C-alpha cells in the first residue's frame, strides 16, 4: 500500500509541476504573445487579417492558447475604436473591418491578452494567465 501511495504522489507532483509554463519565465521558455509572428514594430494591414494571436515559443503554443484579448485602434494618439474578443485568438469580422480603415501612423494595440492551458491541471482546472500588450504600428 505504501508503494502505491508513493508512486501516485510522485506522478501527481511530476504532472502538476509541468503545467505552469506560461506563468513563469525561465531561461528556456517565455510566454511572449505575438500577432502574425510580430511582437512589436510595423505591420502591413492587408497581409495579416487572417493571422492569430499566439506565442513566440512553439512549446508554449503546444500547452497554451490565447483565449481572449482586446484590440484598441489608435490614430494620432487617440483611441478611435475599442473592441473585445472574449472567445478566441483571431480578429472578429468587426475588428477586420475597422483595421482596414486605418492609415499610416495608426497603431493596433492588443491588450487584456489572456491564455488558457490546453489541458486541465491535477486539480481539474485550466490554468489562466494574463500577458503583456502587443503594439503594432501601421506601415
């Protein structure tokens, strides 16, 4: 009986310790969000309407998915439109239409980015994490 309990405990601790990659940053993996592979800089609008929010590290992408985000469109420093996607990592139709109306010197500000683990942890819950914003300037 003691052997079964110890083996179960070892398996539980081993599984539980491997489920929080997006919550910590170590020298191997970091959960850095990106849109169309970009973590910042400039973006060409027409080329990225079908892209998704994801992570720069493929190992993190295997374990976590962006579950929701907000998009603020700014021109000359003023927010012209603020939209939410509460159920996914892609641009909604409303977002796509608004982004197409942008011009140079406008920015796409992805904030309120949240991720969720793809699998439940040992306690039967998904791990949810907030991430830093991604700001992209329109070419």
